[in-house]
């Protein structure tokens, strides 16, 4: 009898854990950019039908703020992360903060550091650090955290490590955090698990994206979007990444699928994530 009761309790705990875990998985809306271009209300409803509750936004797809936030509320979605560009952070950090707070976001993400061609320089990093450190302080004063999202060009060799190592040291740890897109880390020839562990106190969110096996690597932030596959079917190592991310306390995860098959692949990726122990 005790053995049966123990099995039931263990099963309930596992189900509760999976349910809680599922609620942490959000969506980067860029994944459905083609669908949003045709039908914003219908696409927002589709996200809700996936069972997703948290979203990361960066565009209103032609709608005004009142129209867009009304759709978000109607579909019981929560904006956790707000994307912006480097120029706005540099010139209008308070405006960025005001917009992010209006949506109820907790985080602001910048996805790109301006640079010429495929080469990121120390000068580019130093300029970015000055912008991010200043803007990050403004955002912090407004109750927000600033994150930078690497795309791979940061991993050129530098001294005994990479430019990314220099970058992390240059960013003010009080105000500037990191969002890892696991695909781009793998694409640049890096180990996402090792990098999560190395900078465990700086990573705060993940973009979950898997890569078709055999895809040639690159360090320029460009790749064929059709190499995005269902999570768990690629070579990025999502299972190990999720275990490591949870162990270091990361709470927010956003599926980002840039392929033309995203609408079909997102539900399959969600099922895979829910299957993880």
C-alpha cells in the first residue's frame, strides 16, 4: 500500500513539474512574422491555442499600441521581454523604458551591435559597452533589466579567449545581462552548455532554436533560416542545455523558429520540451 501511494505521489510531482515547466516556455513573435503580416488577430489567437503564455515582442505589425496590447490581453498573453535596436538605446533610453513598461515587460533586449561587414572590432565593443552601460542604468532605474543577444560574430579569437569574453568583462555587470540564442552559439562553433556555466550569473533568458545536422558553421550572424528544425531533432543539444539552464536558475525561455515551417514546428517543439525530465 505504501509503495502504491509513493508511486502516485511521485507521478503527481512529475506532472506538476511538467505543468510548471510548460508555463515557462514562451515564444519570440518573430517566429510567426509571415503569419502576422496576413492576420494579426488570428495569429495572436494561434499562439494562445499553442498553450503559450509568455511572449517576447519587437514589432506591433502595423497596429497602434492600444490595438496591439488589447489583442495581447484578449489572448491572455504576458509580455516578458521587449526587443529594441541599438540606435534607440543610444539616443532614447528613457523612451525605450517607457515603451517596455507600458507592455508590462521585465526585460529589454538588443539583438545586434552595429559593425562593418563581418568583422566586429574592439572599438565596436567599447562603443556598445558605453551605450549599454548607460542605457542599462536608465532601464534599471525604471525596474527593467537590459540584455544583449549574441549572434556569433562576437566569437572571433582575442588574446587567450574571444571577443565575447572581452565584451562580457566590459559590460557593467550591474546593468547589462545576456540572452543566449542557443542556435547562434552552436553556429559560431561554441558549446552552449559550457558558456552557460562559464557566465552563469550573466545569462538571464534563452532563445530555443535547433539546427539541422550538417549545417556549416559561421561567425557572421547569417544562416539559411530553413536550417531551423523542431527542437530535439537538431545538433544543438537542447536536452543538456535545458538541464544546465534550469540548474543555474534561468526562468524564461522563448522558442524562436525562423523557418517557413514555424507554425507546424512550434507545437512539436513544445511537445518535446514537455517530454524532458
